[in-house]
């Protein structure tokens, strides 16, 4: 059935696709190959060189090919000589830097998609050979300017995302381009002499452009403000426009079209770095505007009622959902129209507006869900009328000395307060009944006490770089706790009363911390994950040991704790599955160290510079599936060279890192169960044992690398059939 297929789609994965696409060797009649991406959280996927060099060139009947979302830096130069029947080619969202010249022999190509290729700098010079190219998308290719030779593509009907550099191209060229669709950027507009030249761009005729960006160089200055306004006036877009961005405009006032209520499709407007302007147009009259960003307006001292269009009977900002003001150092006053109501505004950001005072202005923001104030110390937090507020962020406001936790709206879910050096936590006047999803306190040096009676209940509590904090009482309802860089905390305690819910405890860089909470086993029964990083003064775990339900234990750079591991009693933890120990190699053999045993439940073990790790410790690990050993430790290197890991019959993945003296691995070094092998930074390693791996990753092994070279190396025939091969971050 597969051999007769002409059209094929498949789900993309992270393995380089060699194993998945190997059956295509038999599908020389295939006409369509379209991968689909279902994971947009991490959408860049590796693609094997074996696919690009060995599989795709065999598919000579292909008419449609997509390589979108793949991590491709370059394509084989002769690839398109073999695929000369292509009509549709999608290389969008790739990391490609340059297209091969062979793409110019695709005489049948009708559609070429190159959007969001962030590293693409130029197109081949002979693009005019693409006689049948009708649709070209180069939107969001930030390094690619509009090539002069594209004007010679006589069949081109749709050009999406063009970026015109005024100077390299004349405004006449822009005016003649009637095939523009989607986004259009016009940069270096300081090179436009007067409005007569701007007229030649014929911007009002470009009815298929829905996103327009107009940009002046930041280093340029204007001789005549009226001339600048006239130029911008003639760059008036068509009424179909949806997004407008104006950057570095040099005039003092804006033309009227910017607030034209006849823009019925305009939903997003950004005005950035227009430092000479001293007033804003009546943007409140844009009937369907949803997002408004105003930045770098150094000449603005007051936002007046003109901003709303006070002369109109229409309700201003009727559709506005997100409003941003940033970097306006002279802005002092915000005149609000009527009650200052923005009927459906959900997000408000005020950043680096140091002179703006809003403490006494009754802003009615009944729909507001997120309020963020950064570097604007005179902007008060006024909750009146905020009936749906969910997120509050306050940063770099040194005038903030206290915070009204007890009177906060109960709708709040997330609060983040950072760089407020004068903030103190005070006993609340009333009862705090709210429950937060997340509370973050960062760089607030006047906070010296964290205890439940001072803070609202939060499922996740983050306290970072509060350098005078000395007392820390873990609240009972906190499930996840992060403590970072609080160097004066010496002891942690657990609050009494209620069911203790803490399941994740993360402590980083608390240099004076000596004691973890007493009776942890009893008081933190739900603890599943304990992460200790850079706490050099902790000497031991509490008497009675760690909680029985602990599943993950991670210890990084805690010298005294690791050197005192004799009394850890880890073998008493039946649920422990992940153990990570990163050390400095200062550990010594423990006499009578029967309490330094590892539980058989461990499935993942990462050891860095723990020189006393022995094969005896590993023998009990009958469930071990992942092992990472790191550091120039002679004992561990001997274990590798003597094949002492071969008895780990459950091991699936092995990582070997930073062994500068390791030269070879014997055939017995790898257990037969192993499917994934990673070797990093072993500069003298020059041989690999034969194996039948599913994945091989090699980094920083200069003597081994040429032996594994694609199609040429001595060892290449031994590994060529591995489904996944990665050499120095290149998928082979």
C-alpha cells in the first residue's frame, strides 16, 4: 500500500526523521511530502543529513515539499537539481542562512515560502530564472532586505512580507510593486526628501497589505517638522490595514490619518521612539483597536483628553484590550476622560515613566486582568473598580514601602514584586482570606521575615535575593517553594497547624544556611522533590532523615553535606527514583559507611566529580535506566575502561562527560540493554566499541569526530544505520 502512495503527511519528531523516512527509498513516484507539527511549545525539529542527502534526492517526482520547522542551516547544493519538478516549496520557520543556487533551476516552482527564517540574509542572484513563481512569502525574515532582482520575476503575483530599504530602492519601485500582500516594511525613511517623493509609493492603493511598518533611522535628525509630517501623511495606508507600526518618526505632530475612524480593520498600533512628538492623536476613536503600544515618546509631558477624541460623542477605546506605555521620561500627567473607563481593557503596562503620578486618579478598569508597573515609582496601585484583576506585577518602585495584602481583590492569582528596596512586610490590619496561585518577592532588601501571618496563602512561593531576610517559616499551604540568593537565612522552619502541603522545595545560593527544617520526615510528609544548590554550610540532613515519600533529590555544590554523606540513610527512601550529586572531588572514602548506600528504586543517577563512587554502589541499582557520570575522576575512568557498567542490565541511557584522559572504551563497557549513548568533552577519545544503539550523541571529541564523518569516516559504516546520530549539535 505504501509503495503505491503519491501523497504523504507525517507527524514531526525530535529524532532527525531518518528512521521514519527510510521507507521513502521505495517511493520514487511520491508527489507530496508534508510534515505536520503538533508540538508548538518547542517547534524547532532536527533533520538528519541522511534525509537531505540520501532520501530526498531520490524523490524525483515530488511536486510539493515542506521542510518547515526543521533546524536546517544549509541545503545540499544539488538537491533541487534532482527535484526539478517541484511546484510548491515551504522552508518557513527554518534556521537556514542561505539558499543553494540550485533552487534557481526549479522552473516549475509556483510557490516559495520563506517566512520567519530569522537567519536568512540573501536570496540567490538568479531568482529571475523562476519563470513560473507566482507566490513568494518573505515575511518576518528580519535580516533579508528587498532584493533588487525580485522586480524581474515577471510571473510574481503575490509578494508577502516585503521589506523596502529606501536608498537601495526608490519610492517609484515601491509604487510599482502592486503584488504586495500581508506585511510590508519600509525602512530608512529619512532618505525621502519630500512629500512628492512619498506620493510615488502609492501606499493607498496597496489594498492587500494588512500590516505596515514605517521606520526612520534613530541617528537621523529632521530639518523641517512640517516636511516630516507631510511625508508621513502621504504614506497613508489603505483602509484594509490591520496593523501599523511607526518607528523613529521625526516630526512633532502626527497626521490625522493615524486616528481615522474609517480604519475599520485596524486592531494593532505601535508608536515607538518618536522622540520629537509632543502630543498624541485621538487614538480613542479607532473603533476596533485592540492593542496599543506607545514607547520612547520623550517629548510627551501630558496625555490630554485629545488622546480619547473628546470632541466625539463615540465612546473611546471601545475595543481596546491591551495598553502599553514605555520609556516616557517626561510624562507627568494623564488626563482621563469622564471616569477614565476603558470598558474591556484586560492588560495595562506602565514601564519607565518615572514622573507619572496616578495615586489619586480613579481609573475605572472593571475588565482589567493584568496590571504591570515597572520603574514608575509614582504610579500607585489603585484597585478601585478592578473586579477581574488576576495578575499584578510591580518592579523597580523604590517609593513602595508597604503593600496592602489584606485588602487585595480575591480575584488575584499571581503577584510579583521585584526591586522594591524599601518594601517591608507588616502585620495585616484584617484577615487575609485570598489564595494565590503564585507569589514572587525578588530583590527586596528590607524584607527580613517570611512567615504565614505576613503573606497571603500561595500555592507557589518564590523568594529571591532578599539579602536581609533572616527568618523563614514555610507556610503550610505552599506546595512549591523557591528560595534563591538569600544569604542571611541560616535556618528554615515549618509552620505548625493545618496539613503541610509542600511537595517541592528548592533552595539556591543561600550561603549561610546551616539547617534544613527539623523533623522533616514528620513535618513535610508530602515532600517529593528536594533541590539544594550552592549551600556550602549545610552539614547534614535533619535527625530522622528525609521524608519517606521523597522521589527526587538534587544536590549541587554543597561541599559539607556531600562530605558528610555517611548519615544520609538514602536506602530508607523507597520512592527515591532520581538522585543528582554535583561535587568538587573533595570527598574521601568513608570508614564504616554502611549508611551511604543507594536505594534500589533509583532509575536516574547523575554524578559529577564524586571520586569515591564505586561499582559496589552501582550493584544495588537494579532499576537504573539513566546514568550520567561527569568529571575527571580516575576511579570512575577506571570503571569505564574495565567495563564495570556492563552489569547494569536495565540501563537504557548513558552519558560520559569531561574525561580528558579517556582514550578508548572496551567492548564490554556498554551493557547490552543500552539504546542511547552520549559522550561529551573527551578530547583524547579515539575509538568506540561496536554496538546496536538507537541514539548516539558526540560533542567535543576532536579525535573521534573525523572517524564519524558523514559518508566518509572510518566508523561511519558502523553507525550509519543508527536512527539518531548527532555530532557536535549537527544531526547526521
